[in-house]
């Protein structure tokens, strides 16, 4: 059992995401991460799904996905060279003075952006791999993480385009 990153190129139509995600739930798989948006071709969307499973079961899911009418192409980029990123917004309790400057130093070390400053809070934006986001979250917990939201992982195969 390991995480698989599956990139699904689909027609940009209503209901496609529901059919794709429904296929996973019907087979009893929990989607760990899901991100979808239009891509280089305006009438198509790219769905990036991270799901944990063994190779045999994931292969079966990919075959079922291929049967969906609106699916154009499926790529399991888990074993291929790829780049992947997540985005997180983290609201931290940061009183003026020493705690605030310490949070700002942590943000600087991780190349996070401070996107909002309140009387008692800072909101940080950070992009990177899952481990980087987890690391900054762990360091900020002692200051008081008030709110946190993470996007799903997005990923692209390195090199030549995977669809033409």
C-alpha cells in the first residue's frame, strides 16, 4: 500500500468530477488529496488525485476510469519523474513583540509569505511538498495555529508534455 498520484485529463463538463470521485468511493478507496482545474486547453480539466492502494487495485481503478466517457487520458505519475506542490494558508496567534518576530523568522526560513497581519495574528502562505508544509506546521504549533487550510497536491510529469 503506497500513495499513488494519478493525473486524469477530462472534458470540462458538469458532473465529471462527481463521476470520477464516485468511482473511487464505490471501490472503497479514500481520496487523500484531490485538486481540479482547467488546464492548457480551455475545454479540458486536469484532476490530480492522490490515493493509497496497492499497484494491482490502482491498475483496476485506472481501467475503470478509462471507461468513463469524459475521461481523455490517465497517467499514474507516481513512479515517473514529476514535480508536485501543495499550498497552505496558516493563521497563527502572534502577539506583537518577540512571538511575532519568531513567527516571522520561521516564515522567512521556509520562504513563506506573510499575506495578512492582524493585531494578534499573522496569516502565512506557503507552497512546497507535503513534508515542507508539515514541517512549518509543526514549528508553528507552539505559537498557536488558529486555522489551517491545505490544497490538494498538484503534480506534473517532468519533460515532454504527457498529452498532445
